[in-house]
C-alpha cells in the first residue's frame, strides 16, 4: 500500500493481517486492549525499581508491538529492555515508556485512518 510512517511498519502489519480477516481483527483488537495494561505493569515495575520484572514486561510489550509493526512502540521499549538487561539500569526508562505510550495512540489512530480498523 506504499504508505511511509515512522510509527508503523506497514509491510509487517499487512503481512500479519493477511487480508484483514475477522480473525486478524479480533487478535488486533486484543492487542489494542492489552497493550495499555502491559504499559501499566511496566510502569509499576519502574516505580518499584524492579529491574528483572521491568525487563520482562518491556520484552512482552516490545514483542507484541513488533509483531503488529508498531515501530514507535517497540523501539523505545526495546531501549528499556536493553538498559535493564545490559546495564541493569532503568535510567531513562520512564521517558521511553511515555514516548511508547504516545506513539501507541498515534499508531492506533494511523491504522484506523488508513486501514479502517
């Protein structure tokens, strides 16, 4: 479909969607519903300073977002995961999480406008 976006990997999303079947739409809607809950869990781990739990939560968010082509979410959360894993630090993680939350809403709106879901 040829749309350029910094937020979304359209090729990945369209590949996952496989024609935007009802089954895909159901899975996509689950992703949209669960991601804010995953963000909340990650935020709680950050507030607690729980590096291992934050790393695991970031990994879940990153993987889900990447599967749906939500680059603007997966990239900043990957930074949180790598910081927690490689440096055992959560420095800057709150800012990256805030960026991911904002990007999630932007990407969600972009998909709705472009693909109608």
